[in-house]
């Protein structure tokens, strides 16, 4: 995974193979500045997460996107660890008529895992779309020991 920051806040966290990966145009990236506090905190968050636990903190985030995408990403942060929601449910919560438009915003989420776009599923319960691949989405949900509702 790679990370970028504005120096204080995390701007991207992505898998190297991820579709829709934003360009790493910011001057601070985790390879050139590995000891930047936000990168150290993000690594700590990821260590807790990948151990199967729910982190009790979130690094400072600054995902950049349109107001619509920002509204969708704000909804993603509210999805509890180990639970899922649908694109349609998010659309209803933000007053959008199109679950497909929500899906586009979810797919362009620049901060993987911490902004948990992997917790969004199709209305019929299927794992649909994930910029880093469906297999990875399934693994992330299994890591959270997702309980069927």
C-alpha cells in the first residue's frame, strides 16, 4: 500500500494495484517521508486493523473530491466495523436518487480501508465492485469477522 499526506493529514491510502488510484502529486509520500507522524499513526491503525481488531482512533484525514463524493465518503466512515450497508441505503441517507452515482463515488474513495468502502455491498447482499478487487474486498470483510444479518 502507498500513502500520501499534506504533511499533517492523510490524503491517500491505496493498494498499488487499485483502479482509480489518484495521482501521487503531493510532496509528502510514505516512501520519501516514512517517519511523518500521520504515516506512523496510519501504520499503527493498519496494524490494529489487520490483527482483526477495531482501531479506537482514526488518523487525521483529508480525502479530496467533489462535494458529492465527500458526502458519500462521510457516510462510509459511519459504517460500523464488521457491518455492511448498500449503495442504495447510502443514496437514501444523502438524498440521492442514484445508487449507481453513489457507487461511482465509493469506487473513487482515495483512502482505502480507513474510509471503509469495502463495507458497501449490493442490494441483494452480493459483493459488488471494489477498486482493489473483489477478492480483496471479501478478505477485508472476513478480517472483520462480518456477521450475516
